[in-house]
């Protein structure tokens, strides 16, 4: 890895952290469009480590905690924040919000609010690439909770059986809402499960982005060659499940210890120690990023709310009739 | 293939469906078929027979028994350049895949603000008639009709089987295409040129005294009843809805406004079923013309039993329809 690449990884992780801190603000001000906001603070190395190794034209789906992955794949923070605030200029005209954000031009086939809901879609995308002879990979990002969903295993099987350019990435933040992973999973060796389906599989340390990058790079290459792969990345969910959750089901000591596994401070220290960046430059970089994200926040706050008539748009293709409103049907 | 060679010939419903798939696959390389037993086996009801041999394993994909992932895979493929036809062997298995159908396929265009649609056809079959039991005989169309974002087609005739499937394959949104297991061997003259477009109900029989509104497998029973009623000098109109979304309200409201009497005949179970929706719409649109209350004859509110005599009695047949019509008209 070059020093430039190392700095890029740091910058991307900092951008996600800064963005999500502002998503939190949006919520506290009562300006987010929903209460369903799931922050990935502490999980940035997973998003950036895999995201940075993907190529243009590759596609992906994410779970409900997917802000980080989307930013790592090039999302515009302004339009993202606007979507989370339910504004027309947002990625999905304010109809998707945080949990259903998508952007076809960046290959984002959609975040999903159903645990495991988007995983099989990347199998279909990978089938398209194989059928249409495109050199792309499709990647599913999901949490440890989805490791217990049946459709994941149907998808593992299909991807391996059909030799598809598909990669599955489990971001294991140790919890599914209030249930710790050892309370929900018969085994903690997720890679072993994947291997038993014939997938190339590995486990990465989510505090160490270099480890994530190295493993993701290898497994993406395998997937691109038609050997579907799986990577599970261990990390810790720093805050509650959603914005209002104060995590009463885990101890303060545990949280303090968990937050020590911060992939950002770990990487900062490494880069400073190796003199790849000075403390001063680091401060400047953080300030720049915070300014960018402040701008995204005010962009979202000031953006126009959607017109009510847009409610009936996008149910079907524009070639088809829109659904009939109560108003039109009853002439109210 | 040259489809015009089949014009005017008597063929089966199954053959008509196969012709539509075959012709569409020739015309559009993006169309693939995936599902359980669709390839080497030729389809559980032999609809896709011969297509694996003709188009190869790259376009006719035999899948494992993974209904949720079959449909999820079709969704992802549809979003990235293919036009998949996913086959769900029995509509009764939809429960296993319902998240992919109702939360994913149906809502992707909307949730993503219209960026992309899911151009896939979910072919499946339903209905009673083969003593297949409670888990292989249901009429679950109300589930799909109830979900915004899904088009629903239920052809009853040979020409419609072809015509509606051909059109469905050109849609940019998911189409749930429900065939009837009791109709696969039914025959008719293949004249797709005369078939109406997707979303239009057909007047299967013109009449003046009462309107029967029906679709799919129940149509043949309604037409048979209408024939008998004709002998009693009772003149009924029979409307075949053909698609449940779009629901062609205008056509049946117009008919009911003309006849002043309506009977709705469906094979799905009565309670909260398709007939309830049609009845409500007919009442909204034709209230001023109604001479009698709208009546519904639907499947009994029971699981479909295996014993042939019980199964027969579980959904409306000719004799029931005749009785209901005479009751409404008091003749
Ligand atoms: C099918 C389904 N079941 C349950 C839920 C409710 N739910 C939302 S997130 C969540 C926990 C998911 O945990 P995990 O997959 O580990 O993701 P994380 O939140 O930790 O990122 C649950 C149970 C849901 N949204 N979908
Ligand atoms: Mg988790």
C-alpha cells in the first residue's frame, strides 16, 4: 500500500464518522425524516476497507446500517443527508430515507430495512455480470444478525453453485439490537459456515483497516474470477442500536473496552507514528472534513420538502397509470 | 419460430404460454428463465418444455429449492440488465418468498425514488382441481393485488395466456403471472390478434339482464352457467377481468350499470378476497343503477380438502352460479 492510499483510507473513515455525527444532530433537532437511524460509528474500517477495494461498475447492497458503505463508494454527503431528512433532492426523492437509500449510478442497489432482505439481490446482479460477460463483482454488506437468516444460506449456495462474481461481507458488530452475537449464533466462526458452502472465506479485524483491505482485496479478486467469497469483519457497535437506544443490556465497562477498538484512532496513531501525517496536518484534515459535512447538514436542512403529488409517482414505471388517489376516486 | 403459423389453430393453454416464452426469448436476449425444474425436467407443469434444449443452461436455469433466493436473484438480475422470468412452482409457496415479492420487488422503484424498476415476471400457478390438497391448491391472488407495486395477470383463455405473458415480458415493473392448474390442458383457438391489451377486462359473453364478473379458472364455469341460463331465457353478461392490477373497474361498472344486477364469482376464499374489492368498486360506480344487492360466490372459507367431492364443493361451479343468478333475478 502506498502512503497516499493509507491517507485515503484515513480520510474516508473520518468522513464517515463526521457525517454520522451530523446525522445524529439532525435527529436530535427533530429534522431527520425518521426515527430509524442506525449509526455505524466504530465500523468504519469495514465499510472503507472493502469499499476502497471495489472497482467502478461493481455494485452492492447494504443493511440498515449502511451510511458508511455508501460514502465509501462515493456518495455525495449532501444528497445523502437530504435523503435522510426526507427531501426531494435526496437520492430517492425523500421516499427511501436512511434505510432504503440507493443510487444506481454508483452501483448502490439499495440499503434494506429487512434483515437479510438485500443479500440475494447481489446474487442476481452477479448472475447478470456473468450472463452479460461484464467484469464486475456485486457485494452484499450485512450485519451479524443476518447470519441467522435463511435467505443468506440460499444465497451462499447459489453463488457458489453457479460460480458467480459475488462477495458477502458480514459486519459483525457483536450485537443485533440488544442480543449479543453469542446469544444468537450457534457458532462464532462465520467463515467456517461460508467455507462449508464452498465459498472462499476469511475473518478480518475491524479495528485494523490494513487487515480488512488485504483480505478484501484477495476475496474480491477471487469473486471477480467467479469464486464467490465471504468476509466477516469483527468490530464493535459503539452506540445504541438506533438513535434512542441507550444500550441498557450491556455494561459500561464493556462499552468502554469496545470503544477502545476504534479503527480511526488506531489508524491515525499508526500513520502519525510512521510519519505519514503530522498531528497538525491531521487536525487540518479533520477540520476540512467537518466543514464539508456541516455544509451537507445545512444543505439538507434547507432543501425543499417534497410536493404531496409526488406521493403517487414511482409506484409504477412512468409508462403506466399512477394509482388512483382517494381524492380522485371519490371526487373529494 | 414464426408465431403466425399457429394463428387459427387449436392449441392448449400450456402451449400458448410456451409459445409466448419461446418467442419472447428469441426476440429479447435479456430474458432468462430461472426456477425449480424449469430446465432439464421441463417445468413441473411442462410449460417451459424444450426451452432448455433450445436456449441452453445459460438462459434456462435450474435452481435449488430456494424460493426466496430465486425471487431475490431475479430481482437483482432485473436491476442490472436482465429480464428474468422466475417460476414459482405453486403459488402456495409464495409465503416462503413473500418478503422478496412484497417488500423488495414491489417497493424498489418507489423506495428508490423511481431510479429503477424491477422488470421481472413471476410465473406461478394456482387454483384447485387436482386433489392436490390444502398446500397446493390455493388461490392467493388477493395477497398480490393487495400490494402496491405488483401487476397481477390471471389469464383464462389460450389467447390471453399468450397475449398477457408477451406483454408482461415487456413491462418495466414486476408482474405476478398466475396460471390456473386446471387450465393447462384446456384448448382454444389461438387468435392473439383479437386479445385485448393488458389491463383491459374482456366481455366474454354479452348479455342484458345480469353481469357476472370473474377471471381465471372460474370463467369456464360462468360461461357454462350462462349457456344453461340462456335456455331458461335468462340473458347474462360475463366479464373476464384478465388482470387484477390494473383492475378494469370502468368495464364492469359500465356493464353493471347496464344490467342493474351483479354476481361476482371467484375461486379465492370469500373473506377479504378479490370479490370483496370488486363488489365495493361496483357499488361505488354503479349504485344508482343497481336493482338488487351485489352478490358474491367465492371459495368457501376453508383450506382446500383433498377428497375430490369435497374439493369440488369448495369453489363455485356451474350449478351454484345458476342458482345464484336465479336468486338475484327471482326467476
Ligand atoms: C426481518 C427482520 N427482522 C427483524 C428486524 C428488526 N431489526 C432491525 S435491525 C435488527 C438487528 C440486526 O442486527 P445485525 O444484522 O447484526 O445488524 P446491526 O444492527 O448490528 O448493524 C433487528 C432485529 C428487521 N428489521 N427485519
Ligand atoms: Mg450486528
